[in-house]
């Protein structure tokens, strides 16, 4: 990636999104590329062909002119890197969701630190390492790809509206006029996932949404179609390798901070100046 002509125009800022930010919930696009790292809270994003969830220490690369929209159901603290379009030509051409490595987190925090007196050469080197790391980190499984086939879209749209449904693919096939084998083949073609894998990704995203809103295991079980709070808890630990109580403990400081100090909506770039290298 060639940063020499535009490294001084790369900007990294701290941002805070409040819950239900209306401006961020509307489809929009940016002239700049964006790399968004979540420091706390849970953020939801959408494009026309995918939905994605960002929790702490996850990040997303959004290329210039990519239509997207999102919502924060509680306070979300971010570090956002803005990259001029001219510097993005050789980079990932589509949205990429990742679990940020310790190196990525450390580089973003160092670049955003106003006390760090970075020379132009050092800043340039850090940006090169950062974007090389972003490019090679595997994609996160919390991306929910959406199918193109019209029959499948009826199925996935219905499940997104009501994730608790437990119809089999054969049941869905009778409703949309296709065999279960046809739907399975098309889902694999359009999303790379089996039906069970796709539905579990949806349930996992909705579970995180519920945690962010303070829902109990029993409430989440009812919302997502589990027989009990215990069965939901077992499922969540199996598919996320995390314990619901620990997730709530991590999210609680963010919720308490929001209640005590509601955050302003900083969803545009007004008043943001590029960070310059130190002397």
C-alpha cells in the first residue's frame, strides 16, 4: 500500500456513538475508507448483501463509497481510521470484519495517542504494519451473508424478523416453492454456509444484541426459540466460547457510563482534524 503521498491525510480519531443514532441508521457512504475498531459496547452494521456485529476488540474495514448503515443499542466507544480513497486502490475491495489482534489494537491506540510524538517515517511504518496485519487476519464468523436468490431471501428475511422460528429447510421449501436440497445448494452458493450455520450466526448476533440491551438468559431464550434460559446458556457457550455472565460483566460498565453520561452523536466528520506526525 503506497502511503507516501497521502500519509499526512490519514486521520485516526476516538468516537462515541449513542444508542439508536438515527444518522448512522440511515444508508450512507463515505468518500474515505474507514477502519473501525470497537473499544467497548456492541455495534451492528448492514450492507445490501450482509449483516455484521462488532463487539469489543473487533473491527471492520469499509472501502470508500460502500453503502452501509448501522445501529448502536447502547453506548459504543470506537477508534476510527479514515483513509483517503487514493490510498485504498490496492486494498481489500469489500467490507471485511475481523477479530482484531493484539498488534492491531496496540497500533491503533498508539496512532491515536495525542501524546505520541511520531516522526513521519515511524508513522508511515506503523500504518504499513497495521494494514498488512488487517489484510492477512481471517474474516470473523460474526458476518451474516445474505443470499441473492429470491426464494432464499424470503426464508432469511423471515428468520431475521423472528429468529425463534425452528422450521426445517424442508418446511421452508414448502412455503417458498423449492425443495430442501435446492435451498441448501443455493444457500451454500450465495453465502458459503449451511442452513444450520447461517441460523446459528443469526442467533449469535441477536444474543449479543440482547446482552447489550440487558436481557436475561430467560428473556433471550424466549426471543430466540430455546426451551429455557439454561438451554440458551449452554448453546451460547458452545458457539461463542464465552459465558453469558462474563459477557454481561464486560458490557455493564458501558451501560452504566451511558446512563450516567449520555454520549453525543458524532457520526460525521465535522470538526475532526487530521493527526499530524510529531517533530
